[in-house]
């Protein structure tokens, strides 16, 4: 049954009561004044329309918001009723208390609608996200790239000197654990969400594209002004982190749909991997299931399209208004493989740009906009190499990410009206406990792990001063381990023949140690502490560290939720100027 239902408003501060109804946005949601969002109330059973009452601060929704509410006797494929309201906009900051009733079901939530200062603090924001960036990644990157003498680092990372800091909580609405979709979505919308969700509150229906939407930062910028938008990643551009800038879906795996969602806001710069979802299914290598040619669609929309480093350099120098660079059908290769070892898929895609080159290209193009810009830069494979516990690749990715932070800091020197934010979306269970010394005495590799005073210092060198160790396979290297793991063979050494694959499925579809590493010198079988459905290490629940510099950075302090970070970005750009 479908009909129209008036939303009423009541002023009493209400708390959760009996029943199993769910109201979205959820309790304690922070909503940017003037932004559009969907409202949904899910009841636990089928109810009659006449028994439903939804109230918010005493006034009918049709009168207060100019939007009708829709009653759903059956909520999609779920045998229960619901109420939907699309594209709600609340312009006045304040506290809004919502009560939903149907028979004995009652749910009460409070929303905080917030404004921003009337004047922008910064012209530009560069938001750099190291996917999975944990404290140990930073420590390891510093030790490998800068070295240490008598207990003091011989140099500093670019992110070390960003002068404002906060600890940031990463948990999802449905779990203390988290993933890259809901975490980045929280940064980019100001709304916490469920694991795998982007730009939506996750509802109960099977359709991943019908969930209640919230406004992304790209949509907010298109709605409020003329700032340019850039999205840069070493992952597939449809992957969770870059997708969160523009996308709305309950399922991050909707990559073909996410590719199309980039055209809703048309960021001025899009650089990364993931070309397989832009190509029609008739093209070899395509992962689409239709004949849509998004490459041609991009050209028709005014994008200069590049597929390798050389074409990117030419595109940056062209007169085209927008840049689309897709340099790999899937995720781009790591810096270790791409620049040093030539492993992975580098033989097939030998001319991929790195994160530094893509960041420089994006800044060159975006800075031409007189109204300023928002640029998101993701170092994706810190996470992608931490899952399989390929620590040397993960730490080299961290060094590359830090070099991108350095590019941003150099830009800021000549553009002081720029806010730089550098953070992670979640952590990994990575720890550095000392060193592994091949020359230490002992019958097996465990005896070569040095801890406390036996650790000493690793012997990485950077004689060409490029910021990367000349060799990762040194005789005394960092001892890096994960707190969680499937069954796997610990080799105690860097993986020089390509990225590590610790576990593979057996005939029972359980993940077991990959015997390809069984005969490596000194290899040791480690029995996992994860379920046998896990093929790699998993995310940790630890807080991430955020650092920032520039106008607006003073708002980052203490403990914050990821959804709070969006509030600072909105304040910095004055996206909802408070009116008297």
C-alpha cells in the first residue's frame, strides 16, 4: 500500500522507547544546514497507514519542508512497512527531535542541524588519505627513508610537521570494526554509516541503490559555488575511498554504477586505476555488463583522457577543462614494483604515473580555478599491501604517500590559503618490534629477531637521496608483524618476486597457508587467529591519527569522530553560512 503521510513535529526532547523501528538519519546525526538528505523510518512489521505517526518539532513536513512523505505498506522485498521522504532540506540550524510511532513501536532520535561561519577560512583544501595508515606505518616509513642514529631520527616525514592533530574514531554504525567505504563516506558526508556503504544510510532492502542518501562533499561544492574538484588514487577510481567523494550505494562492489556516478558531479580531475569499469563489455578487459562507453562519455563531457604517464603530462599541458586519467584496468602497481622491481603487472602497464606525479598534475590543473578547489588524494596500497602482510610494500607505499603530502606542503608555501589534512581511514594490526638480523647467531629465523637492546638499528641506505631505501632486502631490516592473520608461512624477508599471497583456498573453501612459500629459507608455518574464511589480515579498531596545517586546521583537536571531520571541512569552506 502506498499513500501520503504528513510528518508532524513535537518539541519535547525524546529518548528511545519500546519497539524496533529505525529512523534514518540515525540518532545524534549531524546534518549540514541546506544539504539534501533522505529520511526513512523502518517498522519491524506490517502496519496500517492510519496507525503511523512521525513527528518532528510540532509542524507538518509538507508545511515545514515542502516535501511529501510516502508510506510503504511493504518495504521493497521486506514484509514490513516503512515511510520515505526524499531530498529533505533543513535550512535553519538547531536541534530536531523525531518520533516515529506505529502501534506499540516507538523510536525517537535527535538530529543536530549545523551551520558554518559566514566567511570561508581557506580557498583550497587538500585532503590526503593514507588507506589503512597506522602509527607503525609512519614509524617504519621514517626509519626506512630517513634512518636513525643514537635513538634520533635522521630526518622527518612531510606529515610529521603538520602542526594540528586529532585522534579519530573509525567505527561503523553496525560494528566497532570498519572498512574503507563507510569510513571515507563519513569523512566526505558528515554521516556515519554501515560497513560497505557510501553516501547512504544502510537500509534493510536488498536493492543496494535505494538506500537513504546524504549529500557528498562533491555535491555540496557543486550546490554552493564554483570550486574545482579533484579525485586522485592509486586504486581503482571506483574503489571505496575515491568513490566516497561522489557515490551513493549500500554496496561498495557496485563499481560499474559508481563509475557512472562520477558523471553526476563531474570532478574536474579524476586520476587512478579502474579503466575496466569505463569500457563497454565488448572491449577486452571490460568488467561492465552493458555497452556503455564511459570513456567516450567523458570525452563528450570535455575531459582530456590519458592512459599512461606520457599522456598525462600532455593532458596537463592541454587546453582541456577537465582531466580523466585511467592508468590500469584494476588497482595500480605499488611503488616498489613500479619503480624498483618491475614485478606485479608492470610488464603489462610499464608507464604508470605514481601518486606524486598524479598529485602534481591535479594541483597544476585545479589551481587554475580562480574560486579554489577541493582535492582528495589517496595512497591506496598502504592498505592493500597490509592485508596480505606484505610489509615492505606497505611501508614503501607510506613513503610515497608522504611524498605526496610533501607536494601539498610545497603548494601551500605559495598558496597559504590552503588547508592540508593528512590522515587514515582505519588502522591495521601492524607493529614494529625490532629488527631481523641475518648475521645473528641461532638455528632458525626466530633467533635472528632482535628485541630491546638486541634490536639495534636497521641498515637501510639511501645513497641517491631519492627518499626511498636503495634496497629493502638488507641484512638487518625491520621486524614487522601483524596482530591478526590467517594460516601462512612467515618468510622473515621481503617478497622480491611480487606481492605476497599468504593464504589460498583448499577443497573445503577454507583458507590455508600458501605452500608456494613453504620452501623459502627459514619459512615458518604460523597457525592463524582469524576464522578460516579470512585470506588476509583484517583492519584494527584503533583510532587513526589526523594531522593538518593551514587555515581551519585549529579545529582538529582531541578525540573526534570521522563524521566530525566533515564539519571542519564545511566550516573551512563556509558551505552553510549562518544567517541572522
